C-alpha cells in the first residue's frame, strides 16, 4: 500500500500533448475494420402497403437529411472511426394485412423485393434499415425499434422525422454494432422493488429510507433498470453518447490505454477528458464523416478497475464473492464524474429523485466517496420479489469485504485544446488507517513525538491535491485542504488527551509550527470530535 507516498500528479503531462493534438489531422473511418469501425454502406427500406402512395422525392430527401444526423452522431461517438451511409433509400411496397399490419415473414419479402426489382443483394450491406412507420404496429407490439442479432436487420416503427425516431434509429444501429442497453442501478421503492439496508447495530435489515440512511447507490434489492441510463442513446430517453464502458468493451472506439486499469496506476490526480465532445467534420470528396481530432492517444477518457465484492445468492442462502467492474467517465458540461458498476450507471448524487430520467447521478466537484461506500454487498432484486422473503443472512461489514479501497475526490473542471476535463483525486485507504488512533499520522497505532514531527513538517502546506487519507496523514485533521492553526489545535488536544499536558509541553524540544508557537498561550480547549477521522461521514 502506498498511502505514505506523494500523490503522483499526472496533470502536467497534458501540456506536452496539446501541441501534438493540435497538429493531428482530421480522423476519418477506413474501410471495414470491424463491425463497429470502418466506412460502410447500408440500405434503407421504406416499407409500405402496395396500395399506398410511394414516398415522394421530398420524403426521400428528408430521410437523407436525417441520415446525416445519424452519421454525425456516430462520427463524434466513434472518434471518426465509424460511418454508415445509406447507399440506397428504396421504396419497398409489400402486401400488408387489411389492418395495415405486416404479414408473417415480411423481412424476407422485403429483401426479395429489393433483389428482384432493384437487382441489389441486401446481405452485401452492413445494415438493412427497415422503416416500417408506414405500416401498423402489431396489436401486442412493444417496440419502437427492433434489431435482430445477429443479422444486419433492424426496424424502426417511430417516425424518423421526429427526434424520437432519430433516437430509435441510432439506438438500433447501436445494437447492430454490438452495444447492449445502457442500464442504471436504481433504488426504486414501489410495488415491484423494495430496497433494504442492513442495520449492523440491531442485526436486521431495514427498508431503505434516503432521509435516514443517506444516499446509497446500491441498496439490497436494487433494481438494475435495463434502460435506466438517462445520458446514453442505448438507454431509453436521450440522444447522448455511448458510455466509456461501451466504447471500450463493446465498440472498441477507446483503448485500454485511454481508459486504463486504475490498479496499474495507483494513487494520483488524474485528468479525465470528456469522451463526448469531438467536433464533426465532413470530407465531401469521399463522402465521409469524421472528426476534426480523434480521441487523443495519450490522455485519459476514463478509468476502470475490478474489485472483489459479495453478492447474495438465493439458492445457496448466503453471500458469495463476485468480481465487479467499475468504470469512471466524464461527459462534457456535467458537474462531476460518472461511476458505472458492471456497465450500469450508479447514482452518486443525493440530489434528484427516483425518476429514471433524473440526471443527478455524478459525484460532483468538491465531493468524495470511498470504494466501500457502494456495492460491497449487493443483491439485484427481481421484479415483484421482496428481498427479505429470501431470509438473507447478514452481509459482512464493508471493510471486511474490502480490506483496502480507493477513495475518490472530484477536484475541479476545466478545458484546454484537447477538450473539457475533470480532475479526479484517487487515494488508497485501508482498514488499519480507517480505524487508527485519531492524530496518529504515521499509522503505528499510538500518538507519539513521531506524529508531532510529521505534523510539524507539514505545517502551512497545501494538501488539496491529495486524497482524504493522505491529507489527514499530513496533518489536515479538519479536512479543509491545509495543515494550519486549526489543525494544530486539534492535534494538541488529541495529544494532551492521549499523553497529558506535560508531554505536550515537552514537545517544545522538537520543531514547532511558527505561528502556532506564538499562539500556544492563547489556546482554548475546543470540543473534540470522537476518535474518527475528520473527513469521515
Ligand atoms: Ca438483411
Ligand atoms: Ca447534482
Ligand atoms: Ca503514531
Ligand atoms: Ca486543515
Ligand atoms: Zn434496444
């Protein structure tokens, strides 16, 4: 564990990279690199009843314009590595049922029509987009759009000329290239889900109450809402970018070096750039959409790590160890960082309510969270199931599940030539430090002259760039980012309480903070917090 080490500040790195980023030429997709990277052609099928009027030239022009919006969206998302143009926008009249619904194998009929009437092979194309807005939905049809995986087919029932229709077509194309739904962890308390927290003092589960228990991103029985991410086109409502988790794992638009494993980096201050602010550009000679500058190779667009936690396993009647994947990202214009657990966004913000559309999910600037504050013991509730009916055993305490953990503090926002960014402080803490004697700055369990030496050595230093634990270990006992007179008062009171006034007086033999020395006579006894760390909630 590296708590004692100086925090590594990697933000300075960026100055050198700026010029390189500026010099970089625009990025455009190459030919067919993979399903999600390359320059592709698709066919847009305008499916209609054989007796209805064919689409007008104006309607086809409108579809072309809408496809431009899709191409720009995908250029920005992919960092200029994916582009799908509709090579053909085709009128496809089919015989429909009397009520306007589609008959049995209508996709095969539509493809065969294109083969026979236009001499075009649909399977030679990356995407077959079926616009079925001119047909009637089936009575039990639950979808606005649908992708058949694996195949190149996806259908859109929504009107492509509306903003909803454009979300649907971009969402279905997302499935076509490998993206799953964008989920969220939500502590919904309704007829389907009852979230619980474990009351360690009383040895029982209590129904979660935000007012009483504070913000908890993953209560027991939490709902993993499959479409619940309000920022992501693969959720249900927005036209926002794919998440870093998807760009990394499913779409391969970002690499492991751009969203690296935090376990390999360790503690430090990390500058994470927004992954959703690439400026789009168009190459008219080659009819290609790309971006003015692709994702920079040597900056961070996110962080990832894996950790061991426990999950309740009903058929075993106990908690079992699981590996979780955490992803951290920043979106431009947001006021903090977003955390994802196994690809689903966590709610790190006590603001906002339980509405799935609420966008208060970030860990905001100025706030901190520890790894053990979320999801050390989890159970994903099934719809209509009450977690307590499973007679669950007690979870372990968070620091028993995780003996060592990260703590995150969001320092601030900014922007430079590369883009907008957030600075995130990452520290490591562990059970020993968490439970140590207050004022014990060398973490040996006792308050001695050695702790005073450390305190004195850091007097009047600025420790804001350190994690909460490392601030504390440098004498910032009141957690306001410095080691100053107020911290001295705390240290003195702790020391007197532990070793007596005479022992503290004897410390004058060792170096003492200058201003504190002057004011020593004026010290009043200040009410002390109980043994815990000042930054602890
Ligand atoms: Ca097809
Ligand atoms: Ca907020
Ligand atoms: Ca000590
Ligand atoms: Ca302080
Ligand atoms: Zn979907």
